[in-house]
C-alpha cells in the first residue's frame, strides 16, 4: 500500500522550469581580485552568462579593454592574458 501511494505522489509532480532557464540573455560577468601590493598579480576574468541547461563552459569575453580607477583617480590598465585551468 505504501508503494502505491509513493508512486501516485511521484507521478503528480511537474518540474519547475522558470523562464530564466531558457532566457537568451547574455550578460557580462566580471570576476576577479585586485591586489595593490608591489609586484602582486591582479586577475580579472570576463565571461558571459548562459542558460542553466547549457552543459558547455561559459564563453570567455576576449579583446576587452579593462581599466581600474582608484578613489584617488589612479588608473590601471590591465593586459589580456591566458590561464590554463587544470580540472
């Protein structure tokens, strides 16, 4: 009897798929760390959002010009580089 109730209850559940899952929007994502110490490395990663159902890795944004401005109006221009991720 318990198995029958479990099967009936499980069959009545509809998956929730909000419109954002299939949304075609592609927003810029800025992720990184800015270190002001002398000789330190600053890393900023630019990528694009993607649908939750996409199995591929997010697309990297390339050829962007990235500058950082301090509260004292100092401007830092970052150079594009590549980084290998080992998974």
